[in-house]
C-alpha cells in the first residue's frame, strides 16, 4: 500500500473523525425518532435505488482527466428533505460503502468518501432546518438549499484531496470541476425536486422517475465508453496526459491558430534529471509514482503531454519568451521543492523555443526546444534554458558528434544552417541556395559524386561559425569597423572547429578556406591559386553571387547580370577564373529564362 503524503493525511484524518462523529450522531437521532412503517419502507426503497445508482455512475469529461457523478445525489437530497439529515446520512453510508467495498477500493478512500457524505448530509440538514411549510416555494427552497449544500461541501473536500495528492492548484481544480459538473448537478437537483413532489403525493408515482434516471445513466455510460476509446488512443495510461501522437496533433493545430491570430506560442520540453537512478535505486513502481506526480504539477503550467519515458512537453499558448521563461522556472522550482515521499528531492530540466521568434514549422520548433533542453541538462540540470542559437547549437553539435552514423551526422549538421540564416541579414535561405549552386558547379567541373555531396554540405554549412558572432555585428546597417571586421573574419575558423569536432574533416576544411582569395589576399591562411581546396573555391564564388543578389540591411540586391559582371571583373584576383566561367555556364543552362531577362534589363 502506498504511503499517504503527510499533507493529504492532514486533511483525511480530521474529515474522517468528523464524519464518524456525524454518523454516530445520525444513528442516534434516527434510532430515537419515531418512524412509521411507510417511512421505513420508503427509506429502504430510496436506499436500494441509491445503491443501484452508485453501481452505475454517470461518466463526465473534465479538464483534469474526467470523472463520474452519481445519481445517488438525487436520492440523497430527496431523503434529507423528506426524512431528515440523519436518514440521508445513513442512506449515503449504506449505498456508498456497499458498492465501494464490492469494488475493492482502498479502505482509507472509502472512509474518506463516507465521511465527506456524512458531512454533506449534516450541512444540508442544518441549512434547510429553518425552512418550514408545505407550499411550493418552501419545497423548492428546501430542495435547492439541500442540493447546493451537497454539491459544494462535496466539491470543496474532494477537490482538496485531489489537489494534495496530485500537486495541482486547488482553486484551478475547483474551477475546472465546477465547469464540468455544474450543468449535470443542476439537472439532478431538478430531478430531486420532482422525486420529492411525486413522493409526497404517492411513493408509487415516484417509480416513474426512477426508471428514466437509470436509463439516462446507462445511456451516458455507453456513450462515454465509445468516447473514452477514442481518447485512450491519445492518452498516456500512466499519467493521464496526452501522448506523443496527441502532442504532435495539438502542436500543429496551435501553430496554425497562433499564425492566424498573430500570437506567440512557446513549446517547453521537460525532462526528469537522473530518472534512471530513481528506477535503479527505488524500483520502477516508485519511478512510476514520480512520473505521475510530476505530470500533476506540469498540468498547472499549461497543456501537458508525456512523450515517453521521463520526457514531457508543455504548450504555452499566448506566451512570449518572457512569460514562458517565468512559467517554466515556476514549474522547475515547484518540482524541486516538492517532497516525493521516501525518494526525496526530484529535479527537472526544461528547454523553450517560441513561435515565431525562433521556429516556424512544427518540426523546427521541436528541434529547437529539444536543443535548448539538451543544453540545460549539459550545463548543470535543474534549470530552464531558452533557445539561443549562439550557445544552444554548439551543444547540439556536441550531441551529434556522439552519433554512430556519419551520414546521419552530416544531415543533422546541415539542418543547423537554418539557424545561421535566421541570425544573418540575408533574405530567405541563403545557405540552402549556396549549397545548391555549389553542388551544380561541382558537377559541371567534373567532381565525382562523393565530392559533389561534400561540396553541397560544406556550402550549407559555410557560415556555421557565424553562430558565435554577435548579432550587432551581423546586423549592423553601416560599414564595419576594423575590429568588427576582424571578429567577423573569424567565422571560418570557428566553423572549422565546430565541424572538426564532428569528425567531418573534408567538410571542415572546405568551410575553413571558403574566404581564401585566388591572389592570396584572403583569410584565414592567405592561400592562393590551387593551394585552395577546389570545393572552397566553388563555395566562395557561389556565396559571393548569392550575397550580391540578396537584399541586405545596408544595400539593395543587384541583378543577376550585375552580379555575374562583378564576378567576371574579379576573376583572376579574388575568384578562380575557371570556377567563375563554370558558374556562368551553369546559370545560363539551369536558369536560361532568368539569365536572359537579366541580360535584357
């Protein structure tokens, strides 16, 4: 049997003691009060109906995982109004304990539920005691007050127990439960009123109401089973959170909505720190309890999902970076300060990425949030990190380097080029265009297929080192100072070091030398002529062409004709003349209409 948390025990124990006192008092009051044979038979009939209703509760769908309500409420309110609070308490005791014992529920839970219902009966009886008379208004008032007292005493105490056991915010839970149950309870209060009116006229007539009530209950259960089957396909059975499939569907829908409404959306990935050690030391059942308790706390921060293992996700709708960071830090601190019974302290790490500031598509936002999470775990855990390309992508490259598949590392590294373009001042996908141009020229000059692909990859990664260059330099609208230019000219060496750590040496060297000039006046090593790797010479030409034909902060783009003329003017000094000629031929053959239009303009 699981150990009950101390805070939950602090609620359960006094409620159970108070409920026991109410039941003892109720038994005494009922035993010392004279009852007619008709009244006793009526109570037995109501108790039997309540017990049957307790056996077939009505399922409802609520924000916090759904639940059930019981038509026992109808018969309990009627019994309290017709025969007093003591009769109502005994009816609830009998109906609830019989069914819950038959269902083998924990004794502690049964005791708490019975105690709550005893307090419900007492509260309802006390509140209706001043209302006298047999008029329509008096009967209506007694039923309305009894039903309201029943509803709210139950709601306050049961929600308190759920909040303490799951870590959810109490008033948030109250609001969610009221929203889900107020309508069905209002219907049941009206049914209780009809039952009281019919019973006072003739108990036999009330049988006409019992049948439809039970029919409604059974129909609702059937409908709920069909709905629940669909929900289970989207729900993690351990935590009750949405599963991996549900996460992807909801993220896509929220991204579409955020784009249409021009609102921010932040994706937060959460991972339990050192979860394997918890399983190894305390066993998997304890690990499962930790997962469930962490899930309960995550529900307080946003729409939560369990992606698998100890990995969770939160969708923070309408949260910009600042709001999301504050919310995620609150979750991390709340979990770190929680007491997980005999396990002790548990911490989590979190990574954030915000639409549209960092990522646009679903897959890109997922990758960026995952990169931020990895960075947080690599730098101490128990913390939150926003996605920042100049620091997070460096950690991403370290992670890629550990992968066994070199081709997969190449592809994954190439995807980082999008982060470079997002920080630089080019329009569109500069790195992708340079990559495609470079591959086409490489094929035209006769490189073998492997070298073509290496050149293509180096073209996509040629500016990778700019991830470490300050944005105020990359986006400066005016001329760079000498010191700023020196910082910018370090990006080939930075990119080389990042790629060299991945074990992609040929690509790293092409990136290192893609700013070497044909006349030897380039950087970083001042190589000249054919000392410069052929792929680097190709990238230099295609990079310059795309830079000239793209809009920049400090100038407008040039036409294709003007850019080609500039390349030809600098051929033999800045650029390899053979590569410039091959590139011009490739443009003319691949884009004849575009080139012809440029020449005609």
